[in-house]
């Protein structure tokens, strides 16, 4: 009986250690990507996607015509 309780205790400790390691890994990944600036101005020879302004009628026409 004592051996059975000791094995359960070891399993609980192992589970807690693995959970803590997983949690710390997720926090490290979150910290890495938290300061990643996704919306910075592109550098180099980037080209604007839309070169001209469209009004709501043009967008509605495109939506009805091609379903986008």
C-alpha cells in the first residue's frame, strides 16, 4: 500500500513539473511575439496594394459581381 501511494505521489510530481515546463514555454513564446511589430511600415521596395481610392459603391459592385 505504501509503495502504491509513493508511485501516485511520483506521478503527481512528474505531472506538475511537466505542466510547469509547458506553462513557462508558452509564456516565453508569448513574450517573444508580444513585441513583434506586425504593423510596421514595410522596408525596402514594397508596393502599395491599392493605388487608387474606391468608394462604397465600387466595393458593393465587386461583391455582387464576383462574391468577394
